[in-house]
C-alpha cells in the first residue's frame, strides 16, 4: 500500500510538473507574439488635390514623413484608371517602377496607390476583349503597388467622366438582373487581378454599399431592386459583391465612407459605423455575409476644407460662421471620432491647401496630434461641439435670410 501511495504521489508530481511546464510554454508563446484577437492599430492616411506621383514621393519622402500621418495615397502618372481598356506597356511604366522601388519609407507604413473609375474609353461590361486588357492593366497596378511596398490600392468609384455605374444607357438590351450578374463577374475579376500581386491587399474605396442607405429598409425586394436600378450608382452594389466573393482570406475591403465629410456630431459617426457593418448587409447576398464579417472593414473620412473654412463660395458653408478656434475644435472632434469608429483606416482629404507645400491652416496639425494622443491614451475628447455647431448654423441661417432679395409686393 505504501508503494502504491508513493507511486501515486510521484505520478501527481510528474503531472503537476508537466502542467506547470505547459503553462510556462503557453505563457511564453502568448508574450512572444501578439494575440490574434487584437484589433489593428488605427491609421490616418493623407489624400487630396496635392496627390503626388512616385518621383515626387521618392524625392520628398523625408519631409513628407514629418506630417502627422501613417501613410499617403499617391498615383502613377498617366496610368491610373481602373477601367482603361487600352493595353498598358510595362516598359513605359518601368521608370515609375524604379522610383517606387527607391522610396525609402520609414514612418509612413500604410501607403496606397490610387485608381479611378471614370469610363472615358467606352468600357463595356460585356466586352470580354476589353476586360482582358483591363485585368492585365490591373495586374500592373498591383505590381506597382507591390514594388512600392504599399499595403494596397485605393479605388475611387466616382465617375469623373462617363458614369460606368448607371444602368440606363448602354445596357438597354439587357435586364437589370442580367447586367448586375455581369458586373458582379467583373468585380470578381477586378479583385482577382489585384490579388495576383497583393494577396493580402487592403482595398480602400470611398463609396461602398452604405451609399444606398435610403434603400436598405425597403422590405419588398422587387421594389428595392426597381429603385436601385434607377439610382445613378445602380451597378456599384453588384460590383462590390463580386469583389467580396473573390477576396482572399487575408484581403480587406474598406468602406472609406466619404459621407463622413460633413459630420457635426459624435452620434453621426457611430450611426455610420452601424450602417456600414449591419444595415448594408441588406445588399450583400446571404451566402457572402460570413465572408463580409471577415473581409470587410468600416473606415471614415475627414474633409479639411469643409471644417476649416476653405470651401468656395464661403457664405454657403458652416465653418465660415465659426471662429478659427471653433473650427479647430470641430476638426479635432472629427479626427477623434473618425478614428474611434473606424476599424482601422481614416483618410484625410483636402483641396485648397497642401501638406507638401507648407500650406496648412494654422493649428490643424496640432489638432490632429491632440486627437490622436487622446485616443492612444484611452482618454475622452474632453469637450462637446454641439453648442458651437448650433450657434454657427444660426448665424448662417440669419445671413442667408439677410442676403435673399426682397420679394416684390
């Protein structure tokens, strides 16, 4: 009996030692690498009318990286339209490839090449020959992004030219359902082409399914489809579903939510997040919703001209009726809540100013630093802008009434 007891004690001792060793190994593993459940760090990306080309970035990157961003959106010279059916010559792109390879990135960790959607060459969704060229061009775009150590591609679907997203026009011989199916197919080809070089691509777009917010609560599917077919962006939804279907496991599709340009309250940011992540599922096929939960991210946008009184004509815009300090508080507020409510990326857009030419409104950079520091420390913003927005709107309304010509009696 004593021998059995001693053996039992030894067995328990060995089991305890093994358990302790296993715990130590697991603990070391957990400390050696980040947990898979950790959220990605928030990143602020610059974009605007001052968008540079690769040679400019190569030349000025040292100065550019002094700005309060985590990356930039830039573009290839000439070859930057996603739906260009003309075959691109890689030899002609080589000088830009060389510039991309020579950029010495340091603090700008998340950079994107930009593609535009303007249909300036009569792209036809049903023309296979055109789409062979388009997908080949997209592979070159992705190759350029890879050479430049970019994390991904920005796709601006706004039609600065002929609109590729309208159902009416060139598609009259096909039903809306037929055209949607074809555009879905092209969306998948678009994503597949990009992923040949960037399998874990970050695809940041300025408009996504959230663009159709007014259609999402229509319960009758036929009525919703009818309304969608009449929308100027009718085909964009099908395109994004095709992109999602083709997305690789580590790829991310980011709704940059350009509508956030005009937000004046924290609640607007939270409602937009819910719209992107939940309400927009109305337009995502049921078989793609699990994939949507993995591959899709909600982003946010900032529009400096709107908030800092740079838009023209000034009398039309709220920021004109605020003091310079109030504008900066509004800007800091929007930076803070845009980054709080994004899954990872916020893009900061500007027109009548330039970060790269030292033409930035006084206090704007400090406002960004202040908002980012508070987020990094887990602090509240510390102020509310409701009263100043209300007072500014009141002044704007009064000015509008005063400037209206008096009606003849």
